[in-house]
């Protein structure tokens, strides 16, 4: 499990909710003054309530939420296909998908989109507009840029279902779910909307480069096919993906999957940028196309269908084993060395090496001077073990999540430690200066490695 600044920040927000400080906004977006919905904070508050904020409980909650995606998919496939064999293989496809398992193991708000995207998709497939509104609203609550599904939903309505009598009730459901955004804009005098408009006009000022946006769109599609089909062989995955699309033209489920993948281009019309989770949820469309294809194969030969299934199964299983067995989530390029089990071992060692005496820590962090991850973990570990918190002696940002956790003390004491995080990125030069300054403060006794995290003992 990765536990970085973001996970710690969100964990602190969940704790604040439990202490009575209810949240109207969620994690920040890449756009200044604009935030995701607060749903993810409330989601984390539930496991935090019963486990004293144990980060491993957050991971378990994410896995359970991801697993719930099987419910709308199961109902949809039971309505669409007669063969239980097809349905079983389709659900296993979802469970073994490298992309889906990666999101399930990433404690972050984009991962919460997956089950809600499945609800939205089920609503589209069954013409259930209240469910469509529910899934759409929860997707946007979890990840704001999923708002691009709103025009996609409108297109689906006007093309496939004009005059639906349940439209007003569906709009009401959507408005209630998104009410936190409306209240936030009123409270902060529309700063979010202003930031959003500035971003939109900055991204689209000057020449509209359609070729560049199409290039990013196809790059995203290629990643979706690769991470859900045969991760080791991207070219084969893309060719197979094209085959699935062609085969999908003849069935309702297949056409829905194609519609979703085509609609994914809308996000690149608004923004010509690539993010690591730009295609979140669209893996469901790949599952729909796979299910349609496996149904075609079953009608021809069950043996051929099983052979195809096993090829996809073992390709994904091998990738999951290779990446997840060493606690890597290769889809997400975020401080991959910040592994929770190594962080816990490091913290335990600082207590053991100090032999029950007071000690202080400093940390070279990403972001620079934001020891939020260590504040959260030391606070959780010390409270669960009934130990005293260490002093923090390093410079910090003026304000950060967890700033009131550590007692501050810059005086020299017998036991001092420096934690050096991996992948500090642009902060590398400043990180090296922190290390040099610490080595001039005390004589270095030893250097310990916990995975990619370094502990300097003074």
C-alpha cells in the first residue's frame, strides 16, 4: 500500500469529520480554488471510526468498494445474457483486470469512481434515469473532471431516449448529490467557477490543435486496452481492442461500450492534458466489450472461449503478481517507494533505537517541508502502542495537514533521526541540503534502508 502526503492529508480530513468538523469540500484539484466533492473524506471516516485511523483499514475499504462494482455488472449481464458461463467469465475479467486491481489498491478519490461509474453504466443500459443520475452525481463527487460525463449523458438522452418522463426526478437526484458544490460556490463567492473558467480559457486560447487532442485520446484508449487486456504486450492489446470494438457493433452491450469509449474524447476537448487517471472508469467499457466478445466465442465453441479467457487471465495475473507482489502500483507514478509496511518498520525502529528515551526526527519530504505523512503515521502508531510522540526539529511549511501533531523542539538531544523519502522530484537539491545540514549537526552513526526510504541515525 502506498502512503504518501495525499493519503495522510485525506486521513486527517476524515479524523476532523469524526471530531465534528464537517467538510464541504474534498481534496484539491489541479485547478487553484477548485476542489473535488467531500464524499471521499466521509468514505474514509467510516473505517477510521472503528480502527483509530489505521491506514490499512482505508485500503480494505477501497478494496471492498471496488468489489461492489460486481453488483451492477452482475445484474446487467444476467439481464443481457442467458449463459451463466459467459457471466462468470465476465465477472472474473473485472476481478483480474490489472487496471481495476490497481485502483482498488490505491487509497485516493479517483479509485472511488469505479463502482459509481458501473452504476451509471447500468442505468444507461437499462434506461433507468434515476440510477443514471445517482451514478453520475457520485462520479463527479469523487473526481470533479468526471463532469465530462454530464454532456455525454445528455447526448445519450437526446439520441436514445427523448421524452423520458422521469427526467425531472433524475435531475433532482443529481442536484442533491452535487449540492456540496453549489454550497461551496456560494460560501466562497464562486472562486471555484472562476478558477474553472480561467483554466478552460487558458487551455483553449489560441489555435485549437485537434490533432494533438486526438493523439492524447488515442493514447488514453491504448492505455485502457493494454491495462485491461494483455498488459505485457501493448500492440497485441490494441489490436485485440480494435477487434472487440468491431465485434461490439452488432450487440446492445457492445454498442454501449463503444459509445462510452467514443464519449471519452469529450474530456480532451476541454483539456489537452494527460493525467495518470484520465481514463478512470472507462475500464468498465472494456469489460462490456470483452463480455460481448466472449459471448460470441461461447456460441461458436466453449473451448475456444475458455482458451481466450485463460490468455487474458494469466496475462493480467502475471502483471499483478509482478507489480503488486513488490507493492508497486505501476499505473500511478506517485512516490512508489512510500510503502506503508516499510514506513511502519522505520517508525518502529526509531522507537527501538531510542530505547524508551525522548528522540527527535526531521524529514526530507515531497512536497518539501510537508511532513504530513509522518505526522499521520507517528500519531497513529504512537496512540495504538501507547507511546509518546517524538519531537520534530525540522523546518516546515507555514500551514499543513497534521501541523499540530508533533511537539516542536530544535534543541540537540541524544537520539535524532532523519527520514529521507524517495522520489522527491523537483525538491532534490533542497533535499540534499537538508541531509548535509543534518550531518553537520551530529555525527552520523548509521544509515538504514527500509525499501526505498532511508533513515539516518545520529
